[in-house]
């Protein structure tokens, strides 16, 4: 069994309040959950308007499937998220 963890740090330049940030992040998180069947949570920068760090977890028997899923999520974030990815890191647990 392979557990993959993606840490995704995002800058949201258009967010001018926590409400703006929540609106962007909630839609993105729901889309990712349903499209890729992963678990995710915002794990840092809760009180900052323009920053968010997401932890995204997936599990599979094959490492290449875990890696492919997490890479697709990074590409989805690059194209769909109204923000800029500051850092992305894939870890295997």
C-alpha cells in the first residue's frame, strides 16, 4: 500500500478578505475531492487572506497511480485555481 501526500501552497492575489479566500478554496476543494476521490484539508495560513496550504492524500497499491493522481491535481490547480502555486511537494508515507 502506498500513501501519497501532496502539500500545495497557494497565493490568492485577488482575495481581499477571508470570505473571498473561503469562496475560492471551497469550490476548488470540492472539485478536487469529487474528481480525484482524495481527502484534503487546509492545514496552514488559516488567518491569512491571500495564502493557503492544502494537504491532499490518496492511497493505492501502486506508486505510479498515486504519483499520476497527485500530478493531475497539481495541473488542475495550475489551470483552475484563481491563484498561483507557490510550492508543491509530493511525499510518500
